[in-house]
């Protein structure tokens, strides 16, 4: 069984089980274009299982026999109450915390699956495919998700690789969470990954990855 457990930034345990990780593909137009994908007309949703989650500060040990493994840095939203067919206001009230995640992707496998018209699970849902950071309390980080915005970055070996701003999302955080809840319920402890900006690329052994969310959270990990 996985030993992942949600934590706050200060190390205290968040006593909610991780059920599922709901992801959105191509939520930043520039990222869609960099992979030669069309910009979607409606949200492209997929799910990572709880078994894909690992603590981001642990060394990343990606599969080494299935082609390139790409990093995709994303804002992670921790759900604190059940949402079913929710409004944006209800979605805002249900957000417990914000963190960062790496949506690790077996890119060669994904390309093969896409060419065959098959689902992406084998490329996205493997064990360890979702390194997750601790969470920052939502109420202390942002006052009004309808109007405020969050930024996040990824540096690799000291060089800026990705920069994200929620203002650049095709579907912003609150409409995204409300939309998801109209297709399937979100439960306390579930996590929503909100899409990755441009700049994705392959992981390489020995790299050091530093991720930052506004001025509120900084985490570092390395690839073995």
C-alpha cells in the first residue's frame, strides 16, 4: 500500500485520505502548442490513482525502460469537502489548500497511445507518477479566487524551466473544479491538478528540481 499522506507546509498531517487525483490536459495554450496538440474546446480530464502519489521531496526514480519521462509542473488544489454539481462559490468554499505537483508522463508511451486512439493511463498513472508537495492553507494564500491569481515556477539545476500563472489558464481554478463536479463527485482529500504551462521536457538522472508557489512554498527534489 502507498505511504503517501497529505501534509501542511509546517509538517503537520492533514487527516484526509487521498482518493483520486483529477487532472486537466492542455489548460495552457502555449503548452498545447509546444506538443503540437490542438487547443481543446472543452476540458480534457483524466485521473491518476492514489497509488501514483509520492512525497515530492523524496528522490524521483522514474521508469527507465519505457522511453522519455517528462516533467509537467502544476498547481495542485486540495479538496476539503464533498462537491457534486457545485457552483463556483461552492467550489471556492471547498478548497482546503494549494500545493505543487509534478505530473510525470511517459511521453513515448503517451504518443503511441494517442496515435492508436487509446486512453493515457499507462503513460500517466504509474506508481510514482505524481510527486506532490505539502499544502499551504488556502485562506492564508489567496483571498478571492475570482479575482486574485497565483504563480508558480520550476527551476532545473538553477535554470528557469517553467513559469505558470493562473491568469493564463484556459479554464481557471473555480470553473474547472465546478466543471469536474458536474461529471463526478470530488471528495475530501481528492486533489485537482490544474494543468501545466509551456516548458515541459524529459527528466535526466542527477537533475535537481526546485519548485516555488508565489512566496509561500518552496520545495526541492532530485532525480536518481
